[in-house]
């Protein structure tokens, strides 16, 4: 298994396509950072509206590394699944279309270990992608914009998280995002085992994400009651929960707390169930599959 | 010689199509076993079943004396294969491809060992070039290196000359003979071209529509003192029955379409006379001499008669 995992990683990181995602992310984050560097204060004033009419606000301090990273994650984590699908959708079907799958499957390794090694290799790729996002969006933003308190908008209003209480929330958010992206990878893997060309699984994964996201977001009672609880997209944005800080009865925020931890745990469990179900299905299908490509 | 491959009553059905239908054959140690059939005859499906890529609908396969499905990993360690065209990772170099497959095969190969293998197939000078820059012949040679890197006892080559130029075909033939004679490998090689099998194999099996037509030693099938005769009568069913019930039965070729017999040339008029005496009208008698004729007559008897008549 370890041998296979090394081989799969070697193949993934030898493909030029793999680095496309890293380049796209870097370019995207750089554009946001540049925009906020030039017009960050205006943007923050626009976001906070008439807040300065009720209190003294130093907008320059609010546009800091943590805020920039939060803004980047809100925009970017919706699109990262496409980049994950680009690699994960290709792991089996790409080999089938290239004709190497039959060579691989005729070797003295079990089909289960082939699929699992491909999934674990994809996990390493997703992990590297998120580390890359973290480095560029968090570390570079902190270096450029400095460190200060983070202001977060909730439906109930705004809340300020002290600078010293922010970093661990990012670690947790990235860890959660990793699990969420692994669901996307698992969907792509499953579709990849069903197809003999790479484009189909990639497009289908993106299509599924778009449709599920739309259904999750629609404020239609029948969808919200009967469909939304079963969609993985309902749980994918659970990382935001780490930035909703708990508060006392009189409205004082509690440092180091999370407003609704059970909600995050529930989301994590749902995503893990999805991963187990999807990967098990992939293994089952691949073990039964006649390799004719 | 011990049996290396033993296939018993193997079948594979894809929906309503019988790709392979009750196929049985045995490949013995040291054989270069030609597996012959037209395109779509079921050769590749059979080979894929031997490599566990396709699951049989029925039948047994044992390789090296062990059941393939219960000892899969153990058996596949000793098999090297090229399945149709040798598709490799195009974005990797020849060396990287070879190293990768050596590793999957459980070989801890030194650089020099891999380079020796590339030298064997005359690719050492292109070792660090990406495969997408290679010609079909070079890819085929690299495929051979990949198939041999773990020193397998059994080599399975599915249409190894497909897409090769005449020089490439000649090189492949030389390589097969070298692997068999100098390295003692057992080889199963499939082709739709009889001329290829004729030149390299010592035994052969002809398959048509998934069924075995004939199996035997190539030298015997090519024996110039024997003729293979295709006989067309007014009532083939009756003629076949008469032959089966007589001493001529031993000359009848099993599985063949129509009435196909292999016998001494001198016996042909005697058989014709025998059938005539039983009021079986003879429409055509065509002795065939080359293996090519034999192959065509086995797989397409009607076409054969028509072309003979013309």
C-alpha cells in the first residue's frame, strides 16, 4: 500500500495539470490582496456601513491580515472543489483513457489498494492545496497587512474576535475545509471509477456541487425540510462556525469559545459519513469492474 | 512438461454476447503458444481473464498449478504482459515508467538494472525522454521492458505487433524467439495474423466467435504430408453424422464449421467415394495446404468456398 501511495503521489505531482490549481489559487489570492491593499479601507467602510455613526472605528486596523484571509476563504473555498475535481476526477478514468489502468490492474496488487492509494494520494494533494492557500492567504496577508482583531459579520450582527484568539480558529477552519474537500474528492473518485474518460467525472462533480449548493441555499420549505439535511453541501461551509464566538447572557464575547460546537461536530460527522460511503462504493464498483479500456 | 496455463470451459458473456464460450486449452512450460483468431474472436477477452482484468462468467483458470482467483497476487508476480498497445504514462520518461512498474511489481531495482533493461530494448539513449515523444515502435519496446522488468516466468503478449512497421515486426519476432530459446520463458502470444504465429509459435490455438476451433502443434498442422480438406455437400448435417459414425471420425477437426478433415492426401479420393456410395452429394472438395488457408477455412468456411469457386 505504501509503495502504491508513493507511486500515485509521484504520478499526481508529475502532471502539469496538478500545478495549474496552485497557480490559479496564487493568482486569485494575489488579486484580492492587491485590491485590498489599495482600497481596503473603502471596502471595509462599505462592508460595515454606518457603524461609525454609533462608535469610533479605525478602519485601517480592521483591514488586517486576519480579515484579508477571512475574506479570501469566503470567496475561495466555494471554488476549490473545482480544483479538487480536476485531479480527483482523473485518477481512475484518466488511467482508463490512457490505457494504463489495465497495466496497473494486471499487477500483483489488489484493486482495493489501488483505489485506496489513489484516494489517499488525492488527500495529500488536497492537503498541499490547503497548505498553499493557508500560506498565501494567511501568512502573506499577515506579513503585508499586519495582525489585529478580526471583525466577523453574522446574521445577528457584527462581532469582534481578539487578535490573540484568531489563529487557532484558522487551524480548525482549514482542518474542517480539508474534510469537506475530501468529500468532493470522494465524489470525483466514485464518478472516475464509472467512467473511461477524464472529462466526464470532472464536469459531473462540478455539476453535482453546483446543483446541491443551489438546492441547499434555496429558501424553499420542501427543499429545506426534506432534501437539505441530506446534501453534503449543507455541511461544507461548517468551517465558518469556528469564527462565531460564544457570548455571555449579557452579550460579552467569551475568548476561546465557539458559539455552537455541536453544529460543527454534526457537520463533520455528516461529511465523514459521506466519505466512508462514497469511498466504499468506489472500492466495491472497482473490484467488480471489467477493465476493457 | 508441467502445465503453466490450464483453462477449463472458460466463458464470458457481455449482456447477450458470448465473447468467450466454453474455451479450454493448456499451455505447457517453454511453449510459445500462438493464440489466433480474427478481430473480435475473443482473444483479448480471454487474455484479460488470464490477467484478472475481466471476470469470467464461468470456467476455471489455473496458472503455475494454482487457481488464479484464489492465488491472484502470487500468480501475477510471475506474469509479464503487453495488453494490446503498450500504453504507458506519456508524461513520464521511459526510465520513470520502468521504475514505476518495477516498484508496483515488488522489485527494488537499482538504476543500473533499469538501464540494462532499457538497453535490452535499445532505449537506453532515450531513457530520460518523455514517452509522448516516442514512436509506436519505441513504446512497444518500452512495453516489453516493462513486461520483463520483474523477470516473469510467463509472458503474455496481446497483438504485440499491432501498429508496428515491418522492421518493428521483425524485431518483435526476434525478441519473442530470444525470450523463449535463450531465456526459457513461456509465452502466450495472440495475433489475428497467421503469418506471425507461424514464425514464432510451437503450438497454437485458433479461436472463432469465442469458441475453440483447433489446437495443436504448429509443425503438425503444417505437416506437408497431411492435407486439411474442406468438404461441402448437399446435406452437411448428414455427411457429418456419417463421418462421426465411421472410422473417418478420427480425421474430423473438432469445433470447425462445415466438414473439415485432416488426413493423408491419398485418402481423400477414398473418402469421397465412401460418401458418394452413401448418396451424399459432394458440392466441393478443397484441400488446403498453408496454415493461412487452414485458418481462413476454419473461421469462414462459406466465404472460403465462394472465393474458391471464383
